[in-house]
């Protein structure tokens, strides 16, 4: 799987939502190799989307389509500044990755040692199903040591309630090690996620 992470500050949220809907109905049918996307706009107007493709070549072929270029030229006007695109060829998943029935999505971005984090993932994943039934799945896309992780939850209320619970000591230790390995993380909450697959 290849993932392109797209971020930017939104100036016209309604216009962007309309453009995204036009992409879904008019442009997506011809997007060969497109697997799906997860994204939305945060409360402070930050647009974050992860577009999933079968390969980098499929993503490039989609970008090269004239109709895609024309669509983006209009959609780009909805942003107040530059939009960044980050290509990620390495992806880790938990519980199969994303979940289109998620009611709340949290995007985390930071830097970490991938191998260390994957080893800690294995410890945490054995504990998560019982501890966090609200967590439907997640995926983490890598570009060098930079990661963008997306966690899919049943709802924001469920996620906040689970976060507030005091975990057992063994679980707390494992989660603490995992959080320390992730380092300084930027969080983007998508309370009305746009999920396409």
C-alpha cells in the first residue's frame, strides 16, 4: 500500500467540502489503483487526508489525469496557504487498518524509530482489544522517521471515556513505553470524518 498524506489550512470549508463531494462522484470512478481515503477538517480549520493507493505508480497516474488536475486547481482555492503532500511507502496496520463505520478519527503526526515502535506495538496490541473496545483499527504511514497515524473510534464520546479510565499497572507500563517512543506528537481530531473505500 502507498499513502499520500495531504495537509493544509482551510479558508473556505464549505467550498472544500463541495469540491471533495465532486471528486467522489465525478473524478473517483476513473482513479485506477485508488483504495480509499480518510480525512476531514479539524475544529481549527486544518485539513488532513490520507489517500491510499495500490502503489506509487497508481498515485502518480491519478495525479497525471487532466480531470484530476482541473479539479485540484479549483479545490486548491479553498486553502489559505500552501498544501503539503507527503508520500509514504511503508504502512503499519492494527486490526486491518481503517474502519469506514468510525464515528471519530484521530490523526497523530510525529517522528519515531519505526522498529522500536513496531516492537512496542506488539506488546500494546495484545492488551488493546479488552482495554479499548472503542478502537476499531488504525494505520501508521511512514516517510523516513516521520509518521502519520490514524486511529478509528466508534465515537468521540467512547474514545474520551476510555481515555479517562485508569488502566491496570501492566497495561499502563506498556502504554507509557509506547507513548515515550512516539515522542512529541501533534494531534488532529476529525469529529466528522470523510471515509471512502
